[in-house]
């Protein structure tokens, strides 16, 4: 699978981003599958997407396969694709993009991450203020009883779907499947963080198709807060941001961080 081309930032672009950063005390990073693409994880859709085909082998879309409705009706179908996602996460780790954001947390007054990713890489890189709005694939719970467990390696799970060792019910990961509601506690955490305010907003590696992911960029634009998008492709917010950088996350954030420290 060919990787998206990296972009060497021009001096003007780099200076513009760094000047915004030097005037900022608080940052919000909105991240999607693209930030983990540099770790070797394929995105679901878009450039290098794992599920770019119109349908799965079952003749349905990936959104239908990994949905709450399908989990209830045919859990073995949902688990088939959950296992693929977990296997990719297990054989990879956080990359320089995750690390740069974690390092920024130590320099700026407030740095928050709103991520759609369920791989846990932001936390593994050292970020503390993470709102994983779609959950974490490593946390499992039973659909029939109170059993919960943290699983770092799905290869030890038995059966398709895997069953609860306490009651025999179907296990599920603590992630938001298609068609399910977002967790109220994480929405509340996002609202609290937003109410405190941000001086700069970055959208990194996400197509921003969900309104709650695009909303912070829209709000930032309305309030005159600088916005930067880092994504090789065009997205729902590309025409809204102050600066669009058509590059990959790890290389671009490393250039920006080096430029901020005067190393470029």
C-alpha cells in the first residue's frame, strides 16, 4: 500500500503556524485515523483506506458491519471486523505525531486531544488530556452482565463472537459502533474543555464527516481562532480552516514542533 506523500513546509507556512503557536496558551487537537496511518494502521476510508471498496465480503458496507444493530443481530459479523482492527492496533504503536502532541502538553498551559481513534496511541505516547470520543478497543464488557475486562491482545479470546466467562453472554468492545449514541460523559468533558477556551485548533488526519468533529473548527472560525488542517486529502473542513497543509501527520507536526523551537 503506497503511503501518502510528505510535504516539506515552506518557510512562510511554517512561520505562520509558529507565530500562532507562540501567541497561544491553549491548543485543541482533533484527530482521526490519518494520525495513526504513520504507525502503519490503514485508515477506514480515504487515501490508503482499508475499506475503500463499496461493500464487505458479506455484501454490506463496513458501516453496516460495524454497527450496533449488526452486533445485536449477527455479532459474529461485527466481531470479524473488530478483530481485524485490533490486530492492526496490536502490531503497531504510537508515532512521532502522537509524541509531538504529548510533548506540547508539557509546554503549553492547556493541550487537549479530541480523537475518534480507538487505538489508545495518544495515551501511550503520554498525552493526559484525551477525550477518546469513540472509546478504546482494549476495554471489553458483557452485553448480559456486569463483567468488564481490559484486553491488550485479542488473540487470547475464544470464539466468534467471544463469550463472557461469567455468564456466557456476548462480549463487546467499549467503542461507539455505527448507529450508537456518543457517551454522555465524554461529550460533557468536551463541552467543559471548549468552555474554557482555546487559542488555536488543529484538525489532523480526519475527514471531519461527523458534525461533532467538524464543530470545533466551525466554532473556532466563528470566533476568529486560528485553525490548521493537516491532511493529505480534501475534507469537510478544508475550506473553513485558516491554513490547509496537505501533508502527513508525523512529518508535518515534527516540522512545526522543530520550527517552534527554532530548529528548522
